[in-house]
């Protein structure tokens, strides 16, 4: 499962469920044509590749991609140099040349892309390297890029919401159509809940003006209130009843707030494979051979 997530509005813009044999990069390339020109796409280090960078530049779409410290010799040299920022060129790799040829682009080993590398220093002393198409260091500073990449964490919490709060993996059937139907229905309900929560923004701003800490709506509570009223909300023809439901949800959303603590961080605990998921698929829902969840 891979989702294209609007980090500023908590909305899933694109979603795809595919075989575990299909990599994340495939999704990014497939969805690239649907990205607006004024959007900055943010990717973690599993997406870093010459192919994806080249296609973004061809489509004139901006990006920030976290790079592994040993991504290529250019990145290794940048890390060793101690520089904070650098304008560099990447040469096309044999794999990128092969893959791009299938898409109608004919490159050779001398083909290059020009990008900006930025060293990001974390509070724990570790460093990250970001690859970006945003070349203006005055308009987009080191701290700007650090802030922007940190917003990507919202996509991780959206996966948590889909899997653990909306119980995405508890499918109602084991055939492909049943699984796809459940998948996209869950994404739809996730977005609907996010839109209902955003409708409380003005009232929430007024509340926060009188408090020392900023508060946000408790997502668990908002989901719990929305789900049992979903069918009635979508299929009630009486507009007055719809308005009553919306007013009820807004009132109770605003009664259930929690502090929004900035720069909160948790120590990452790596778990053994097979123990990372809270939800266990019941026997009667196990997939047939060829159907996978990633």
C-alpha cells in the first residue's frame, strides 16, 4: 500500500494497493502526472533514484527526497566534505537508463541531472542528506527544507490511522475485488473524517487563543463519532437531518481536544518481523496465493 498524502490538510490524494513485488518508486512515477505544478513532493529514502529525479525535472515538478548517506559517490563525497549545501550533478545509472528507455526517454551514461544537496543536522547528533530541485538557497533555506521534510511524518501517522484506527486489514472478504473495495472505502472514510475535522478550524483557533498550549481534535474520538453516523450522513435525503448530524459531530469534536505538543519525538524501537502489526488477520480472511499486503 502506498499513498500520496497532503501533509498540510491531512488528506490522502492518491492511493494504490499492489503486489509486494511492485516497488514504491513505481507508484511515485505513475502518480507524477497528477501532481500540480505548485506542489513540492516529499519522499523518504526508499524513493531516491536517478530515474525519479530525472522524471520530476522533465515534468518541471519540485521535490525533496531524503538520500541514504551512501546513495552514490557524489553523496558520499558531500557527506565527507562537511559542507552544509552543494549544487551537484548525478550521472545516469545503467538501471535508470534501462527503465527510462521503456518510458520513451533515451539516455546514455553521460546524461546528468543537476540537484541541490542539503545536510540536515538532527537534535540527536545524526545527519540526513536531502536531495532537492529547489535551487534557490535564499528562498528555501536549510531550515526551510528541514521543516518541510519533517512534515512528512504526517504520512506515517496516516498509515497508523488506516491500519489501526480504521482497521484496514480486517477485510470483509478474501477475493481481490472485496479487498480493493474495502481498501478504497477506508481511504474515502479517512478523508471524510479529515474534512469534518477541518470544518472546526475557526472554532479551534478561538479556543487556542485563550490557552497556553495549542489544542487539536482527538482523532480517535472523531473517528469513533463519525463511523456509526456515516451511512445516515451519506444517504439521508433530508438536508435538515444532515445538518443536525454535522452540528452534532462538530460540537463533540470540539469537546474532545488534546494538546498539540510541538517537536515531540519518540525513541525508535525496531521490532522483529511479524510483530509490528497490532491487527491480526483472522483465518477466514487470509488472502489466496497471489494477494499480498505490504
